[in-house]
């Protein structure tokens, strides 16, 4: 599958215990979530990746949201490390940049480990969450065959995916 970078998000609270997705605010020199549930367990936000890509194969295309782990594997750096490098190299605010390391993974063959949700099966949603990602080492033709086999296997198990 080829992935084309669409969007990068920094500044969302992704508290693991309560799945908070509130915007964080700069308070006391640190980014902090003001959601009362987060204030109890983890009030300060960590910088994490969350990138949406458009992945396509022949006639099918899906949106894939890459988790922090998936992007770290592709980029080779944590979000904090990458942002520090950007701040050192540029006076442009990091939220307006697409770092070169992120741009370098565009139009590359990538293999995703994805979660198939109820929405993917019941209403044919084409939005998937990737828990991990790897740069493909196979040629485009062998990767395409593998992806086609996966799609056919999924269709036989759950009905046609559009």
C-alpha cells in the first residue's frame, strides 16, 4: 500500500485510561488537559504522533490513522525528539511544519497492522486505525498481491468492503 500524508496533529490529549481527545492548553509553561478526568491521573500531555494517511491499492483507498507507535517505527524518532530538532532548525512554529522525516515517508510502500472496528464491518467505513507500520521490503507487485489477498480474505469473512 502507498501512503500519502494528509494531516498531522499535535496538541490533542490522548490519555490512555479514559480516551480523552480534548485539546490541550499551555498552562504554567506546559501543555495541560483541563478535562477533570485527566487532571486526576495524568494532567500533563505527552507529545505523540497521530497522522492520517490515504492508503490505496489499485481501485480501493482507505484512510488510516497512524498511532504514535506506527509513526515512531517509520520515522525512527519520538515526537518530542522530532519537535526539538525542528525548533532548533527553524523559527517557524512546529505546528505549521511538516517535518522532513514525515515527508520522507510519503509515497512509500508501507505495511500497516490495522484494527478492524464494528464500523468497518457494519457500515463499510474506510477509516482504519493502524497500531503499527513497517516500510515494505517487497516489490510493488508482490506487495500488491499480498494486499489483494488480504482484501479478498476480508471480503469472504465479512462481505464486500467498499
